[in-house]
C-alpha cells in the first residue's frame, strides 16, 4: 500500500511538472543535418495513462519486498531489527 501511494503521489507531481510544457515546441538536429521539429502535447488521456502506470509500478515494486517480509518469522524480524 505504501509503495503504491508513494508512486501515485510521484506520478501526480510528475504530471503537474509536465503541464507547463504543454504546447511548447522544440527542434532537434538529425544525423543528416535535417532539422526535426516537434511540439509537446499533453492530453487528459496521457495523464490518466501515466497515473495508472505509476500506480501499477508502485504495486509491482512493493510486492516482492512484501512477500519476503511476510515469510520472515516475527521473532526473527524483531531480533534482527
């Protein structure tokens, strides 16, 4: 639960930081000296997908440590702490 919550908070902060870049344009020089221009477009769909992926990554990242902690006997965990 904790890792999922932290991932969702991080995803929300990432979305808020990315919003001011909406509509900005940039250019990059290719290897054949051709300039490639592009504009950042942040839609509601991309924000929702980003938040869902952040939550899934947080859940997946916290799952293995939780399984490992669940297998350790309580007295052994308290002694090692």
